[in-house]
C-alpha cells in the first residue's frame, strides 16, 4: 500500500495566515525526504480555518523545491473554472515537474454559495461537471475538445494524471465510467459511505485512462511519541470539529487554549469523533491505518494531519514513515 499526504494550509491562531502557505511548502520538502508517494493540496475559499485557496499556484512553488515526490491537487473544484484553463495550468506544472503532477478534480464548491457565485456566476455550473471532466481529459491528451483548432499548451512527453475525488457515490460512478483512479474523502465523512462508494467504483469500473481500478482514501490521523501526547495535540482538531458542527469557523487554536465546555447535545458527537479518530503513538496509528486499508482493500492512503505547531505535524509524518518503513 502506498502512503501519501494531503495538506490544507490550515490557519493558526496568533500566526499570520501567509505563514501557513510557507509551512506547506516546507512540509512538502520534509515529506519527500521521508519517502511519501505524493503530496496533495486542497482548495477552499473564504474559509477562516483553511487558507489554501490556489493549489495550482502553490504546486508551482513545491515543484521548484522537490525532485521525486508526486505533487497534485485534491482537488481543483472544476465547476468554478474553464476546463481549458485548468488544462493549461497543469500542463505548465507538468513542464516544471515532468511526470510528477496529479490533477485531482472535484465537484463540491469548497466554499459557501455566495463565494461560489463569485468564482462562477452560473448557479448550475456543477451540473456540467461530467462534461467538463471529459473536456479536461481531451485537452490534456493534446486533443481539440472545442473543435476549433485549439490546444492546451505547452505539450510535452508527459502529462498530468487525472484523479476523481469524492465523498459520495457520485464521484465513484463517474470515476468508474471514465476509468479514472478514485480517492474518497474519508476525513470529511469520518468514513461514512466509504465502503459503499468504493464498492460502486470497483463494480462499475470500465478500463479508460487506467486499465484497472485504483482506490485511495484521504484520512485524518495524528501520531506522537506517546499516546498521551497525541491526545493532548488532538484537542486543537477536536475543538475545530465541534465548533464547525455549530457553524463556527476560525483558526486552529493551540492545544492549551482549545478546551471549552461542551453542551449535553455535543457529548455524543464528541465521543464518536474520539472513537473514530486515528490518534496515538506510531504503532497504534499505523495499525489502525493498515486495518482500514485491509478492510477497504485500498491501493493507497493519503494522511491529513492538523496541528497548531508545525513541528508536531512534521513529527507525526516522521513517525508514520518509520512505522510503514517508507523507502527514502
């Protein structure tokens, strides 16, 4: 099983937001040295918790600072954009890092409705998602998807690998129909619907861009040198999730400031969050990740980790790299 990384450039209380972008670049370099397969970036807009708004720009910086690791988007929210322009952007990225670029695409807005309309004034843009994906594939193959003698440049001997992302059966069905690799957003649903979506993907898969199904999930996990330390660090993530359930968004708080009184109504979701959380020392987290990979018959897992302290985040990835004996 391959092990990869997803990072979102999370905002942190008391730290300038632009520092999170620079920390993401540094983390990519660190994870390459540790032997991870790929490093992916998400796209969110006008969200106080996540400042990773332009993966295509950030990927260029990471391409210049890395040499081996695959880098990509998880994902570009395609309904916001022209598929032709996205093809051009990722063609340029592939020129900077030949054969290392992943173009993960999704249908979700990555924002609220008002922000989505600023990105694309068409309120029904998401309905065109399947057509956009097919156009995107054609542009990346060097074909004229518009039929007017237009090509997405620059051309080269390599091209980005397209992935379908999703948190429901919609993306799984489209990935199966087009013969694309598929990644399920386990960290968004806490695993709900993962097995069903992966079953749909494998059952309906038809050879297309790839010859056989390639299934991955993006899962939240946090390892530390001791289980006690890991749960103390988890307080930041726990507070962010519980606040989100109440419609409150803000930068990630330091563990020592993250504690608050939880209402009676919040106790059950809090217990469920802790029960499902992959938190502990390296052995404990690695065992749970491997068990999940076996249960879902995965080809790959991308791990996402939120901590207020970047050093704790880097240490978590170090510990998991050691536990899985990644080759440097």
